[in-house]
C-alpha cells in the first residue's frame, strides 16, 4: 500500500482545510521500510485450531485471507495459477513501481507465520475443482482477481499485434520477450495504461498514449501522468479508436 496505493483518501482528507492532507500512503511506506530494516513485528497468533481453509488465488486478497485466518488460529493452503505468489502485485505492477524483492519480503513474512501452505502452478478448473476443495477443507475462499484486459470493442482487436495492457505487463513480469516493434500506441488513461506505456518506453519503443477524454479526466495518478510525460511519452487527448488497419499480418494503423 505504501508504494502503489493511488491514495484517493488524501484528495478528500479534511486536514487540507487546515494546511494539507495527511500523507497516509507515504507514512505507511515509512513504517513498512522501517520494519524491513529493524525486524518484523507480527501480531499475537491464537493457538492452531486444526481447521484449514483452501484459498484460491495468491494475490493481495488471498494473502490477506491467509494472514487474518492465521491470526485467528486457522491454517490455510493457497492455490495459485502462476509460478509465484503476488497476483497483480507481481504480474501487473512494473518493477520500477514495486520492486520484486520488497514484494517477496512481504509475502515471506505472511507464509512464515506457520500453518500456511503454498501450491503454485495450480489453476481452478484445470488442476482442481471447488467441489474437490470443499471435500478436503473446512472452507473455501475465492480470491481469483480480475485478469482479463478490457476490450476496445472495435474490429480487428483480436489481431496478434494488439495486446491487452495487463497481458503485456504479465509477459514482461514473467521475463518473456515481447516484440512490440518501434512505434507503440497505448489506449487508455488509467494506471494500467500508464504502466504499459512506461514499460514499453523502457523497452526502447516510441510510445503515444491516446485517451478519449481530457488530461484532467484521466483516472491515473497525476504523478504518474507527469512522470510518463517527463520520460518522453506523447499524449493525444479526446481521441477514441474506431478501427484497426492491417496489411496482411502487419498492423499498419489505427483510425480514431
């Protein structure tokens, strides 16, 4: 939270009527960094109850479920479809915003509480079913996240040269080589769009971000919007895609 939360609460913080909002995100980061340097402080754990809960998904929700269940004395088994835990924290947020070593440290503190088992590369519907989990465990928590990218809803977006934002970020996080070519257009104005644009720019691409509304209406953090522009990413506002243009297997343009 101290590193990646968009902190909308600070925009409405009543303290700004006095001088300035409370910087709650940065305060949380300071406390978390202090703990990393000075030793972890865990809450008191109730004695193990003997009950175990199956948690499907090892992202923020699944990890939090395991954490609070363990405080209450219950064990858990986390099933995750990816090679490592973290969910969108690992596979949706770029390294420059959330270093993986920080994420790994945080996950390790949760798993080290005991009675928390981890099973990666296990996908619901492929390797197990909910019915099977209900037979083996006392309860089931579904924390599967939202892994499907938003569609443009224009003809041709199924072309292999068109990537969903979170799909592209996931491939980069997995260490896979994604050939984007030289010129990249990112459609959208949220934090995922900014993350994709800045990641592509770091891969050596010439990036233009198009957004259907104005700059002031972009849902991404103002700091992220500013930093992306400082890094050389170009913006086109009040622009909405209406179709994609092709020459055989090559994507040659986008009409807006």
